[in-house]
C-alpha cells in the first residue's frame, strides 16, 4: 500500500473504530486453550456502547476458550484498516444473558441463539485495549484505549 493520505488524528481514529463497531456484522475472534493452541474464527457480533457481544457453542474450541480463558483479541477483516480489541470475557447461557443484549444481537443478525440450541452461549467482551491504524504512518498513536479507558 502506498501512503497517500496524512495520518488520522486520535479522535478521528476513535470515531472510525466506533463506526465499525456499530456498522460491521462480523468480527474475528482469537482465543487459545490452556496449552496455547490458537483458534481464530469470524463471528457475528453486536456492540452495545460498552462491550462486544458474540455467540457460539460452548462445546466448540472458541466457546470453551472464551469461557475458560476469559480473554480474547477481536479484529476486523480489513488489513488496510486495522482495529484490534483486547478484552475480558464473561459467559452467559441463553437464560442468563441480559435480554437487551440478546435482543440487540437478534435485531442486528436476524438469528436468536437462544432458540437454536442449549449449547449456544453469549459472550460479553469488555475492551481493555484498542488499537487502530491504516499503514505504517499511523503506527504512532495507534493505542486508543488502555486498561479499559479511552485515552482520546
């Protein structure tokens, strides 16, 4: 990629990150098991303004890793517009998930995991760190959140 535009301000990067969290349908979810075996899958998600909510089966590697490890890294698919979100994970069964979160997930995706199978769970990912950049010229200032607080 040839750099043709100036670096965005931190405020613009935060705005762009929040727009992607509101507008995108899929997000990459990276986890690892207790032995360090990595797992990477794309899942539908919804952003509630404070956390990312995803759903998958607790019987598959991603679900087990989210539940047992309690941490994840999320990313969007565009390598020319990188967004990385490191977060802490909480697991909710279908009956335990807050109705507002589940309803927002259904409204965005058209799918209700609570009606699909009891093995589906919801996972709330609270961001601890957020980075965003579009090329080498934006590596400086890419840290937008640290320790769960926006730095911009």
